[in-house]
C-alpha cells in the first residue's frame, strides 16, 4: 500500500521556479513568493529548476531565503528540489541543496570549477594569488557539495550492500572491499563520461588512502590529535609535520623534487584534506550518519560480540567505532568525487548518472530505482504504522 508522503513529493501549489539566468533580478522576483510561502505555513517548499546557472551570490541568497527560520525560531521549511530540464553550474548546487532532490529523466546536471572573469591586466603576483584563491574556493565548494549529498550517497551505498556478496561470489574475488564493490556496481549503470569522472575520483581517493594511512595514522599513533588541552595551532603543527614527512618519503626516488617547485602546493592540498577529514570524521554530524546507517555495517558476528559487552554505553561506542571504520572510506570517496566535479570546465551528468552517484534522490518514471520516498511510502500495515524513514533523512 502506498501512502503519499509530502516530505518527498513535489507540490506545485507551494513552489518557486528557477527558470533562466540566476541573477539579482531573479532574486528580487522570487523574494516575495518565498516569504509568502514561508509565512503561510512551514510545510515543504518545492523548487523547480530549469536554468543554465548564473551568479553564485544570487543563488546563495535564494537558498538562504528558502532555508530561513522565522520570528518564532521555527525549523526551516523542508526543500524538495526538482530539475525539469537543466541544472547547470550554480543551479546544480541549488539542486543538490534540497532535502530531497528529484530529476526528470531527460534532464542534465552540470558541475564545474569556480570561475572568475577579469577586466584588468594580470601581474605575476596577482595571478599567483588568484590561482590560490580559486583553488581554495574549489576545495570549499567540493566539501560543501559533499556535506549536501552525503546522506543520499550513503543511502545509495547501504541499499546496494546486499549485492556486494553476490558480486564477490560471481567474480571469485572474496577480498573485494565494500567500496570497490559499490563502485564496480554503479559503474555498470553510468554513462561513459560519468565513468571517466569516477576514474578521476578513484585516482584522487587512492591518494587520500595513502595519505590517511601515512600521515594521519602516524599522528593518531602519537596521540597528537587526541589531547583536548592542546591549542588548535599545536594540532595543526603536528598534522603539518606528519604531512611533510609523508611527502618526503613519497618522493624519495625523485632527486629533483622539492617543496619549492610544487611541493608547497601539494602540502596545502594535503593539509586541507586532513583538516576536513579530521573535523568531519570526529564531528557530531558524522556520528549521526554512522548511527543512522551503522546497522548495515555490522556482520551478525560483530553484532553478537557487541551485544555481549557489559553496558549500553560500551555497546553504543563499539557500534559507532565499527560504523566509523566502515563508512570512512566511503565518505572519503564521496569527497574525492565532489572534488572531481569541481575540476575542469565541463562535468555533464545525465539524470541517471546523478542518481547512481548519489547527487539526487530520485528519477521520475523509474520506480525500480530505490529511493527514500518509496521506502517511506510503502507500508504493508495500515498508514498509522509509519516507519522512522518518513522523517527527513
């Protein structure tokens, strides 16, 4: 029995339309509509998108309006974003910002790196500073995209978990990791271009893996990250020292390599990665993610062992640690994927590409694709027996 859930269904009667260029005039046109919808009720708002993008500042201002509270400090209205034709550039970021993101089957989603148009001549000094600023902006945009999409990405991952064992058995590869199994399975459903994107993400993730196993493992071993009395600068100093040691070892067979000729840029990349990784993997947000999807990470034997622990606190901590170790490689791959999307000039995805990569939740007209909406709306019991999944993910 299907019981429509308004948390996951577009509603044209409570909607705004992002059509055409996103700019300040569009912001001016939409502001009264958004405020009116929020004042009428705190029910979900649907954002229909068919746009080639535009000004990032205008798109961010529209999103801030859509997610605003009110004088009673009410929770923001839930956002259901729907791409009907195109969601390019800043419009793609707006699509991914939805609590539930939907795509029409023939729509196109497009990501690219941060751009800046210059009207003045460029000096060496200005060019160097601009390059660094654009790189930092790309890194920040990639991390923002990862945070927006991690819940739907993890949902895609855990829903495919039962297929991992079958893949290992049919291909006679018992040591295939959950992440490698996931990537191989989704790659079978991706377009050529999306598979090229995944290849770039895998290359970047391979570097993450080496870096995390090297610098971060050494830092944890020396407990430099686990002392609460340390000032932030002390922790940062310890991380940087470990990165330097890691990079020197990694380039030991390259006699001409130096930090001066490119190593400093890599050092900055490594530091940004580790800083984001540590802050995210130790955050309450990541803990909530692990608790939500943790049951999928445990084998029956591990569950039995955890249940044998003496008290609830010990069992909860053991579950969390198991889930963290299981999901951290998956989360790191998502970060690598989002960085790949922010690099280069053109990263075009079909609606189905975006679904399999966890960038959207549902493609209209494909009921065979698992989604949170279907999970929340299908009930063998009467409607008053609503499962926990009916709440926002």
